């Protein structure tokens, strides 16, 4: 669904250390892109929000990464660029020790 905000599963080292008071980040929401297919040489902007226990957005540095060579991703921008024309690639957001599930993109040749 276009614009669907999905709270992705999070992995945290020692869930007991997550803040339950104050303004700490307890949830990372990643906006699900309208399409998960990316042509070689094109870009896709990913976005995420850090939320506190009340569901309020809090300022936090969201870091993006990919373990795959098929795409590059701006570490602080979330801008994904397809550098391969076939296969798949994964991208993940994190805030501190909180990590989103991987977003898996399908790569296709440039048109």
C-alpha cells in the first residue's frame, strides 16, 4: 500500500535496556515504499521515524546500511541507488541498537 507506515520488527540487544520513561527511542517506523522493484541506475528514497513509548516522534540519528553489492544507500539520507540490473538487495535502518527488518528490493535491468 502506498504510504503505509509499517512498524518493522526490531532486534535490540537486551530488550530490558529499552527506555520506558523520558524521551528515549523505543520504536523505529519505516515507511513501506510503493514499489520494491528498482531498475539499475535509478534511486528510491527510504524514510523512517524514531518514536518514544507514547508514539511521539523524537529526534534521533537514523542510520541506513546494506550488506549487499546490488545497491548503495546513503548512510544518513536513506537514498538507495541500484547499481546492479538483476537479483535482489536488502536495506536496513537503525537507531542505536534498534534495527528494522531488512527491506528486500528486486533489481532489474535499466530500460
